[in-house]
C-alpha cells in the first residue's frame, strides 16, 4: 500500500548510518502489518465496500506514525479507497486460495515449478539478521507461502552465481573492495534491478554455499554467470574462514561474528578461451571444468546446470533436473 512505501522510506532515513539498505518498496512495513494482524489482504478486495472501515482504521494508524514520529504528510483514506476500487476491478479474477490450486495440480500428477525470491542469507530467521528481508526465501517459504506439503517437494535447486554479490548492508566476508571487484561489477553489470544501486561483489564463498545447502536441502546446483569470469587469469574461491586465529568451516550464525571473519582462499587458474554461449559440457575449457568441479566438492552438491549467457539456450545441462513422471 502507499503508506507502506512512505513508512519504508521514513524508517530507513531515520536509521542513518545504520540503514539496512532496503529497496524502499514498502515490503518490510507490509510484513509488519501482517505480523501485527492489521494488514489488508488481497481477498478483502473481493468485497471492496466492506473494506472501507478496516482501511480507515489502518490508515489512521499509519498516519499517526508518519505525522507524529517522522513529521511526514498524512495520507487521505478516501484517495486510498478509490485506488482499492480500481485494484478490485482488475485483480478480482485472480484472487483465490492458492493452497487448493497447488494441491490439486500436484495430486493430478502435474509438475509445479516454484521460484524463491532473493537469497538464503536474507531469510528472516536463518539469514544475517538484522540485514535480512521480512520473509522466508529459504525452502520453508514454499510450504508456509503456498500451503505446499514438505513431502510433495521432489527437487530443490540452489541457484549460485560463479562469484558472490550482495545488495545493501550486512557482513560480506569475501567482498572485493578493489579493482577486481570493480571489474566484475562493471563487466557483469551488477547493479540492482529495482534500485539501480551498485551491488557489492566478491569471490565465490563455499562456506555460505554449504550453509545454504544445509538449511535448504539442495539436490542440485544451478551455476550462473560462469562466462563473467572468462576475463581473469586466476580465480579465487573461499574454502573456509579464519575467526580469531582459528579456521572455521561452518557458517557463523551471528552478523557481528561474521564481521570478524577473514576469508581463506584457494586460487585456481583461469581459462584461456571464452565460455560464453557454450552449451555442451565437453566444450567448456579444461580449467573452467576444474572450477565447476571444485565448487561441487566444496559445497557438496552436484552442479546440474551451468549458465553461460543471458539467453535460455546458453545453458549446459549436466544432468536431468526433473525425472519424467
């Protein structure tokens, strides 16, 4: 809702140097309303006339915060209600109980493909709190968000870039604050889709990869953007951390602890010809194959798909993802 966007902007501005780095789209405040049990649900648009008293109460609640705490301009509940009427007209045919749709599709023997949002380290419970999102982009979100049964999930694919990126604040152990990081960022056009902000860039972090595998139960990996590393003579992979003089292989769960971690790198040779557009595993340069194999070994999950370009056909299918039913 419009008041969520305003709340997001005002709250992030008030944090100052401690800003989380949200996209400013109002996602966090919307989830706050959900947890506080005052949120407007899509299903309420099906009876838009009955919505007004609820909407009036919620807008008054947010206006009090916007005006009295942040010194902002209050919103008109009537303008908001007129928007809801338009949304009701356009969205009503698409609103319904998703649990039935998913369950009936699966019991009919059909396949369902679910795409998670963001990344595992942004999970509200399992991520680098407080530098996280407000939902669960880990595998549990498929069950809580869709009403999917855990035993209905056959394949869980972890999508990894061939290097690491992060948007916004928070610990980033392998971050490259140098010319190499700038080179990857500019070459790979690593800028936020929503915000346009430069993404933070680093070498592949297998400690994070192993942790993500543990909390998601990956059956395979989709390795993307391999071709972005074609320009380097050598490539580093983080295999462990050094924490207070000790080597750690498991991901620390505390953001403050992560800030004290130093990456332990393993250096691998680059490859002498481009991987861009390659579609067969045997056509990948020898050193590119070694890089992929090493990621498999360090993460402990087979790489099923390798992306070598932005187009759908620029893909190496190493293994069959989903067996025929």
